[in-house]
């Protein structure tokens, strides 16, 4: 949540933005305008990637300031049908597939349609209860429509619905984890269940089953989702997973804090910019010797299928990558 008392107008948040060309003076001026209740240029340029809050050295959360101003001034030029997609997500039919008693519940949100075939299968997931559908939609996607209100209005419902699934929840969707681990604090909501990210779950499984692993011996560029800006600490799980399965993570330019958005948030809003960012991202992975681009977010996976294919870079969803090391799937030729 935006905290004006922590902002010293250093300008770092927008100076580091990968989608605008701001110096510290311009960045500070835009933030000052927003603090004083005036619209600022950044409202018509923001791609809703959330990175500015991660860049902020004082923890003031400037993206929250920008997001609320975007909603107030309706400055994000998203089409009504795109906003309607989020509304339809909450009405997706629910399904709970029971697993073995005493095992955690894996929540897929409403992202199953964007997953690669058989992404959630095999020994890692066989015994888990699988929950999916509109009741488990986390609403965080609305930030990519320049809107905060739907999150605030539906956060309690989301938490209550997930709580009804069991005492321990694994979240596949990075947005859901960000909602539970970070965003609900803005609304004063306590989480009444244990939870973990799918990355932590897979890391734990691999630790417990080292004898089943065949090291892959490849280089993989990792596509960090925008929602990870809310929960950057879990990036260590990616590093450990890669180490356990014999995957090198090249130190490329657009990596970690400097990761580029997959552009799913703005591909329909700023199509030319999106095409440029996709090309820059994929070409960067190739330039630094990656054999594959590994995705975590189902939307990232879906959006990057075409640009990776066009440039001859193989793309692999992270659960599939782990299952390759476990001998359940074949590494793409």
C-alpha cells in the first residue's frame, strides 16, 4: 500500500522503469504530481508491470499510488471486453478433484486453460487435491486493467473460498500467491491457512527425491512474472530448483529485478511496444546462450509461444522442466 511518509522523491522507481525514458528529476516530478492529487504523464505510459514498487529503496510502494490514480482518471486505455474477461473469470465453473487425505490442495485459479497439456501431472502432483474455477480466482489480474477496487472488494471472498479447501494450499498462479502473501495485508485480512508457492513445493519434492533426478545439463532463461514483484524473495526457489536438476541460469541483461514483462498485460493496449519488448526479451535469452525459455505464469507461457517459436527458442513450462529431470517427459529437440 502506498505510504507517502516513506517517499523521499528520489525518483529511482521510475528512473529504472524499462518502459519509459525518465531521469530522476522527471520521475520525482511525476510522483510529486500524483502525491498532490494531480494527474501525471506516467499514467498514460505505465504498462502495469509493478516493477517500480520493487525498485523503490524505501518501500513506499509507488505502483499502488500509480494504480489508484490510473483507476481514478481511467488513464489505462484497455478495451471494455478485456476488462470483461476478468469479470467472466469469477464465473468459471468450479471443480475440486480429491486427492489423498492429508496431502495439500493445489489451486489452479482459472489458469488451466492457459497451461500446456499435462502440465500438472506425474508423481509430484498425483496425490494432491486439485481445485480450480471462479471461486479460486484471486482478482489480482485487475491491476493489469489499471484497477485496484475489484481486488479490495473481493479479497475477503477469495480468502474465504480458498480457506474452505483445506488447511494447506499450494498456489500455481503467481498472482494468487502475491494476493495471499502480500496484497491482502493492504486490506487488513489475515490468512487462516498454511500456504506455499508451487516453486517451494517443487523444490521440497526435489530435495526429498534426489535419487530420481537426472541432471538436464542445459541453460535456461527464466521468465519472471510481473506478480513476482510483490514477492521477490521466492526467486531463491528457482535458483535451487535449477541447481537440483542441473540447469544453468545465464546472467542475462533482462533478469531478476530487470526482468521484462511477457507483455500479456498490455499487448492489446500498446501492441507495437509489446512486439518490441517480446523481441528484446527473447533475443536477450538467445544472446546469453539459453537453450530454453522457462515460464512460470500460464499467461506468460501462452503469450510467449509465438515469439519464441518465431526466433527458434524452445519454451518450457517450469513443471514440465522438472518432470523432464524426473524422467517423465522428454526435453524438446
